[in-house]
């Protein structure tokens, strides 16, 4: 099979089990598209599978991960898997990472260190109007979208403008239909009420498996700003068990709803009913991939 298979879906939709079932049916290798699974030391909290997957656990928690750093690693992994005659299965619930793995993205440049602090000092020392005037000189389009009294957005817009980027929307390259290789993107569709039950069950299973001790060990060392955003890390560290479980369930359900919105935005995505055994879903995905390959004449 000479195409790439992408598997996306909300958390607890069964992405990993389905991807592993697909890999059991065809010569394939998994590539993770999960912004939190790139970190080591939190396998329980990030629901890491024991199945081998590229780009899982590649950085320590002190590393400040970014999609810009992830993308070339994902491209190299996919190209290497294809060159070996196997099928790359890109699987994960971070929509931006999935798209970065599958396509060439035009990402905004990374701001210079201290750019945000400089913009903040300008806003505070010279006032809102002066900061907005500076933004208008650098990026008139962004200035037209941001009110001078909105300090957070003015500072962010100045930070981006200094780096050559813009807060103003550009052509939507993120959701362009082009991918680096012929690709089938599948979205796992699970009814919301079933997903909510799965999320609660999985959260309780994490605590039974020792996630509290895992978090304590992780927080004993350096943790970057991006790693600190790992779902549940701060809740588990700061709340009693029952409150932490409740808070994590609520936050995860909200994130799942957000992921479902992402799924609707991905062009060409084929929805597959996922409230059934992983093997059945995998059979459908393999059949879809073979049909897609046949129709493309490959």
C-alpha cells in the first residue's frame, strides 16, 4: 500500500486500538500525532499504548515542544516508512499535529526570546494607544482587528509582527486539501453519550493505575510551559483525589467536544462509526484504503 493513513478522533474514541488493529492487517508502522505523548515520564496520564509508535516519548518534560519542531520529524518518519514498503499510520487527537504530519504547513515564525515581554513593557509604559499605533505601523490588518484596550491581543499581535507573522488570518493553508503523499484520513465517530462514559471510566482507571505517583515524580524535575499543559497534570498535583477525578473528567469532555469540531474541519475526512470492536473498524479502514489506492491508479 503506497498511501498514508491518518486516524483522528476525540479522546477515548479508541484511536490507538484501531490503529494497532489496522497495523495487524497490513505491513504498517504507527506515527503519533499527539502533542502530549511526545513527552516521556507521563505514560499513564497521556494514555500511552504499549504498541511501538514513532514520535512517542522523544522529549523530556523540560523541553518546550512545538509543532514546528515536530513537523520535520514526522515527515522524515513517514518518508522512511513508505520507502521501506510499509504503510504509515498517523494517529492522534491533536489536530494541528496531525495536519503538520500530513501536509506542508506555512507556520508562523517563532518570536524572538523576550518579544512578548518587550511588547508588554511598551503597552504598560507608553499606554494602550501608543502600543496600538506601533502595531498599526507594523501590521495594519491586525491592528484593524484588535481594540487598543485589549492588552493581551495587542501584545500578542506585536509579538507576531516583530517576528514577521500576523494575528490577522491569512489564506487557510492549514486546511488546504494538499498532502505530501496520497492520504486517507479517517475520523472515528462515537456518540457523545458513549464518549462521556468512556472518558469517566478511563479517568478512574488512570488513578487506579497510579497516575498520582507518576505526576509527583514528573513534577520533581523541570517542566516546560508546553509540558505543563498536559491534560490533568495540574489538577492531579493540586487537588484531592475525588476533586481531581471530577475536574479531569469535565476538562476531558470539553476537550473531546473541541476535537469533534476539529474533525468537521479536516477536508476529505471520512467518518467511520467507531462504537464497535476495533477489528471491525480496522477492516473498514483497510477496505477504504485499498479502494482509494485502486481509484488513484497506484
